[in-house]
C-alpha cells in the first residue's frame, strides 16, 4: 500500500530546509556573508549584464544597418527620374457642383 504525502508535508519540509539554511548563514561571520553575497552577485549578475550588453550591441548594429540601407535607397531614388505613378492617366477637370 502506498503512503500519501500531503502538500502540507512537502511545504513544511521545504520551509524547514530554508529555515535551516537561513540559520546557517546567520551564524557565519560578517565577512563570510559579504563574500557569499559578492559571489552570488558575480554568478548571477555578470551573465545578466553580459546578455543585456549583447542585446544592446545587436540593437545598435541592426538599427545602424537599417538606417544606412534607407539612406542608400533614398540616395539612389534621388538619382533616378521621378515617376509619380500617373503614366497613361487622364485627369478630367470638372466644374464646381
């Protein structure tokens, strides 16, 4: 027969482990806590900072390439004769109604 474990037991066990870890950290000297916080910041913060910087660099490069492409298209368009799309169209002027 299987024994049933309720969610309260699982949460309670997780809470007990977290409380024990918190007590262990509080029992350490101040410099150990500061060192642990610094290591945690380096381990978590540096990859996030690197990803944000990489995203910013990619965004700047993409926007610069698009801006250069648009400027080139406008420049080439200025060299070509203008066509406003009215070839073979007759405009009928009507009097006022």
